[in-house]
């Protein structure tokens, strides 16, 4: 769903524009690495992905993740700023994402 997208493999949702073909070697009846990809490329020779979600629930973002945004998706705090503040306070984040 989008423009210039490439989708291989079964049960993969790709949308946006000009995504990276992450499943080129996957036969049509097999799952590829990612269940969902958001392409943000600008053309066939300038492909890129803004976001990819794998089958284990791991998400990869090309940009910055913001938290506490406004209802119009603006503003918010860059998550790396929040993590730096936590570590500056002498705290940590455990493997489940809880502040320790």
C-alpha cells in the first residue's frame, strides 16, 4: 500500500514509499524478517525504511522516538534525552524497561 513499494514473502505489511527490499531472497510462501515496514525513500534508486517491525516484536526506527507528544503529534521529549536524564540521576533501566 503506497508508492514504489516492494513486498516479498507471506504476511508482510509494507506501506509508505520506496521501501528497502528486505525479503528479496524469500520465497512467496515463507515469512521474511519483518512483519511490517514503513518505507520513506524518494525513488527507486533512493530506497529507505523509516520503521521496521520483526516477528519477535522488535522495532527499528530510522528517526528519533518522541514521548509525551501533543494530541496533534507535535512536541514531546526525545527518548534519548529522557534516558540521559535517568542515567544522570544515577538510575538505570532494566531489561524490561523499568527504571531501577
